[in-house]
């Protein structure tokens, strides 16, 4: 004889994780996403960390797992909208330029000759040393250059001594 399967709702309740487990899942996820955001660029993981944080707070207060998931999705979605808005405002204003792109247009000192054979040398921009390439003739050590572009992890320079 066929055994009757329990109603879907009862089956769902029997397979749910205990709220005690969800507390730690959401808390761990929020911490991991937060730490991931710290070590990566671009504010991509921040909305997920915020959503998981909201779900963790809900789990610790004893709210059902469905509400926790709802808070996670809604919190993440709203956070994405605010982060996107913030990033767009930064782009339009010129905002804070981060990374090596901030050196374009700045002067630098050549620490190691930039020759056409190896097509690479070493320069100092502000307090940092960077590998540099030139599209023209070699640039001798001690020369002054202007950073004109960024190519991969190298700065493209041209001499200022003309």
C-alpha cells in the first residue's frame, strides 16, 4: 500500500533548519561578506553583508526563517540601490580617485632607466614606486617624467626634459 505523503507545509516545516542554526549562518555570512568587502575593491560585497546582517538580527530575535530570507533580499536590494547611487555620484563629481589611475597627469622621478629593449623601468610618484613604460625613446635615470596613461599594472610616461 502506498503511504500518504504529508502535506507540503508539514514537509516544509520538518525540513527547515532550526532557528538556532540560522542565527549562526546569517551572522557568519554577514561577517564573511564584511571582511570580504574590506579586502576587495568596488563595494560589491557590502550590500550582501548588510542584508545578511539584517537577517542575523532577525534570527537572533526569533523571527521565522521566511522573514529572515525576506529581510536578506530586501536589505540587499535596497543596499545595492544606495551603493550604486553613491558610486554614480562619486563618478559624476570626479570624487575620490583611487588606485594607480590617480597618478595620470602627475610628475614622477625615474629611478631606473626606462629603455626600449626591456621597455620597462622604475619611477617614483609621490611616495610610491611603480614600473613604467614609454612609447618613445629611452628615459635615463634621474629624469623627470609625466604619467600619461595606465596600462595594466604599469604607468605609461613621457619625458618632461624637453
